[in-house]
């Protein structure tokens, strides 16, 4: 394979795998014509599916993997038993340099555990973080960590800020992203000691970002900052609350328009505007949780997404590679090390 980017796909991961994985790869093939794919999974199933997409077949290679990581398998079990699984083999493909990045819609905990073990972290990064984008009143923003690290100290939060800013520069094209720390209040005296210390470091360090200070929950959807930094506990709760609220209002809206004949008439009159709203908040556009801080590109797709959503997850991986995301993180961590006086090599030792 000689393409600019080769993406390893865990073809058996996800609620509707491998059908959605193959269909999503075909959509991504059109968007990113220089990309090629290595599909890990049950060969017989994949060969049948690829026959539907001859052009995708021409830029794909199947690597047989009979074992599948189940959605309810614990990360520790996946590490012990999943060496020959489609997920682990796809990750190892990146480790061995056969692929540039990996995408999976499978078990999140298992994917993080396997990717961290196989790929390790970048120099100067203690822990990887899960990041994603989501819509705001001003466009879209980046948020991390979304669940990989429950307890975080100041250094972890600062490293998340560095990675989140690098991601915003790479994916969203922002020269100096505005970064905020999620807290219980905007005042400098609010929050626990670690988040206050992280704020002090970010306020004084010379990094390619603008530090806003503390932000609260309402600032997330208002788009007050480009990057929202949180520990994995707070970040995951904030994300799930936002998703649940959006789903609730969607259900309310559907129920309201079904209430009477006049409501149904109102729906038809408002349909163009409602379709525009639907497209604006379509979760498929934001599908893909990036595992930032790993020595390789790894993207987690939502398990229940469709082909368009899976293609967007592949797109995140391709964009991270094209924009040299990891190289930006390494450079920014070096700047942070110069500020703190701690050599990058010493951080992971």
C-alpha cells in the first residue's frame, strides 16, 4: 500500500459491524481519495461486503481476525484475552507502522486500554485523554477529558489543555485557541487546589493558546471558549448531560407537533427550518472520540452510528494525520517543559 495515509479499521467493532464499517469506509474513500484501508475482521463476511463496493475493494486489504471484543468485556479481560481480536490487531498495525491510524466503534474501555498499552504515550504526556467536538452557539468547540481519567492533578490538566489546543489548531484551523478550565465557578478562588494550580501554570506559560480562566457548565454550549478542559469525571458527566438534554428536547418537539391537526400543519410550515436545525446538531457530524496523547492516532466511533457517522470518525483520523497533530503536541510540551524547567524526557520516566 502506497497511499499517503493507511487507516486500520476494527471491522467487527460496533452495533452494526461489519456492514456499517465497510459502508462508512466507502463514504470516506470518496472524501479522502488518497486514503487506503486495512480491515481487520472475519474474512468471509468482509469479502462479501466489499463486493458491493468495487472501488473500495481496490484500496482495501482484509486481515483475518476471528475474535471480537464484546461490548461488555472488561478492559482487563480484553488485555488478557484479546491479542488476536480485530481491535487489538488493528491497533498493533499502527504500532508496527503498517497503518497510520486506527478507528474502532467497539468497546471504549478495551480500546483505550489496548491502545495505551500498545502505542504508549507521547513524550511529556503522562496520560492520554478522550476528546471530541460538539456544537455551540458560536460554532463548535473541543472538550476533554471525556472519561479516560477520573482523578487528575494539575499537570494532567495542563497537558490536556496543550493537547486540546493542538487539536483545535489541527482540526478547526484556529491559530491561538481560547482554552478554559471547567470549574464550579468563574472566580479565581473557586475549585480545588489542583485546578487552581493548573490555572496558574496556564496563565503564566508561553504556549500557542489563550487562557481564558475558569468556565462553568453553561459556557460549554455558549461557546465561550474553543477548548474546554476537565477531568474525566466532570467531562463525561457534562457530555452525557448535554446529549440527554438534546435528546429530551427532540422528543418534546416531536410530541408537540403530533398533538393536533394544527400542530401537524405547523410542522409542515416549519419543516425547512427544522431540517436546518437537525443538520446543525446532527450527532453524526461530531462522531469520533479522539484518544489524544498516544504515540499514534486512535479514534473511537460511536457504536450505534451509521455509515455517514463512521466516515466522519475516519475523517478525524485522516485530518489529525494530515495536520501533524502529534508533532504539534510534542512541540508544545517542549515549550511547557522550558517554562517549568522540567525536561520532557523526565516527565514519563
